[in-house]
C-alpha cells in the first residue's frame, strides 16, 4: 500500500518502538500490509527464543562494548527558557546499540537497524520534559480547529478496492485476548476501531475525562508536526532524541542505567505479566495501561518517560541502513537529520518515520524496545493508542 493504510493509516502495534502495523480493510476483512509493524518475537522451531532477561551483572561488559564517553557541550542555557521544557546541552556521544536480533523485535529488543554504534554531535536545544498531554493538544485544537488524520473519513480514491461501508474514520486500538495466544499473530490483539481518535483513544466508548495529564495518542506524524509548528517548536531528530534520552550516560541499556529494576523498583511504565490477555498487565510498575506523564523520576537531563508509556515520533525518515551509512561516511556526524527518503525492506512502498522510546505495551515477553538505543518505525499517516510525541526548540540563532 502507498499513501494511507486504511485500517490504519493509524496503527502502531507494539511498534514496540518497532513499527506500526499497517492495517487496511478490504472486502470486509482485516489484513496486514507486510510484517513491518508490530514487533515480532523470535521463534525457532515453534518455540519462543530464550528471553534475555537483561541482567546487568550478566551483560554489562557486552552492553558497553563499542561505546565512548559522552562529551557534553559547554554552552550555557540561554535565559529565554520555555515553560515545560528542559535544556539539553548537546555534545558528542555514541549512538546505537551493540546487540542484534533476527526478528522485527528480536530478544532482547534490539535489531540490526540500531547498528553499528557511531559517533554523533548534536547542538544544544530545549526539549519538552514530558510527552505532549491531552490538555495541551486540546488547546491547540481549540485555537486552530485542527482535525487529526484519525478523524477524517478515508475516500474511495485512496482505497479503490475497499467496500464503501468500510470507509469510516477510525484508528488502531490494542484489544487484549480472552486467553493466552501465540505471539506470532498480532491480529489477535490489535483492532481497527471505527471512531477511535485522540478524543476517544480506545473507540467511541472512551473519552478524556480525568485524563488531561495523560499523553495524547492516536496521533499521526502530520498531526504531531502541526502541533509543533503551532507551538513554535519542531519534532526532534532521532539523534537529538537519543542524546537527550541517554541523559549524559554512555551505552546504558536504559535511561537510568543497566538494571531494569534498580532497588527492585520499575523506572518506567511498561507491561508486566501475561501478554496480551485481558487483565494480563499486572501493574507492578504502578500502572495498568497508559499512565499520566511524569510518574517516574526524570533522567539526567530532567526528561520523564523516555522509556515506556507511549512511543514518540521523530522527524527522521526511517531506513534500516541509516546507521551503516553514517558509519561508512566516517568521522563524527554533526546534527544528522536522517536520510532524504524512507526505506523499510519489510514494506518498501510505505513512507515511514522513526519512533522512539517504547510504550506501556512493551514487555520482555514480546518486545522490549524501551531500551534506550533501540529504534521503532511507523507509516506517517498511521497512529494508535500507544503513540504520541514531544517537541524540541532551538535557540533563536540556530536553525
């Protein structure tokens, strides 16, 4: 499919930082455009590959191989700070991850598209301390009358083979299964829901009452871009996002360090328990499903939720070989803005941008891309109920 993928131009299965699944409705049946959407767990001979349980004591040597120290800029923060944003000094750092998996979301959650590790320099900038919330996005909509992609009815011109009755506005929603299922078929827990949009993230029966401080979701790339422009900001590049998320640490598995649960406490809103069954999320981290922003301690730069809660759009086009190209070019890449065009061999006709950070659906049973060096991807007119964004802003004398 090119253009929008009907049953979601808005889907983001456990893009797990992975890629959003692209659904479309044709002939009344839900189908998937390629496998490049949810994170597929690695299976061998019908058995799930051994989970890595990422214990720092067992992997710390390998985790840091290939990484050099982060060297922050010494630029002082300008006086004109914006409310709700934190100063990211920028500097030179090692970007990427040093593990690999053969599946879309191979254990332990790192795939080949996050290699090789390479040096990058980014200039200083401000970044939203949290993901954009429902109340913030609502102010934008009230001020501009903006209508999101998920609220717009698809046309017959866009989807000539779709039955007219299927051309209804909607988006992709995580739908837990009544019993345990094999994790090789994500159709079992994702549904295209008519009427699902940012105001009704799980469909017509849901709303935002009491969820003003939750991250806004069901946001396609152009929706995030429109908000950023209105706010006098922009979306982060992938390198800016990773530099900021690492918080000054070099080569760590997570924004806070190498241990998933330091002191026995979770540091992010992810999925614990039996995935993807009804009631399967145990809420051991204090939250079942999506959580309000800033429920966990910030990273070294003052950013909340750069692991888990919701995926976040970056401005870079997604290519599986982006890091290879940067490495081959040699030296230190300065403020890279990503490739000039997208390419995902799993879905070569889809136009995808990078996702980062993982979501409340990330789990070591299926997709652990809350790990800070990992990458996700999503078709630009695709959204879901675990995909949002945050913005950045640069000093006035910078582009």
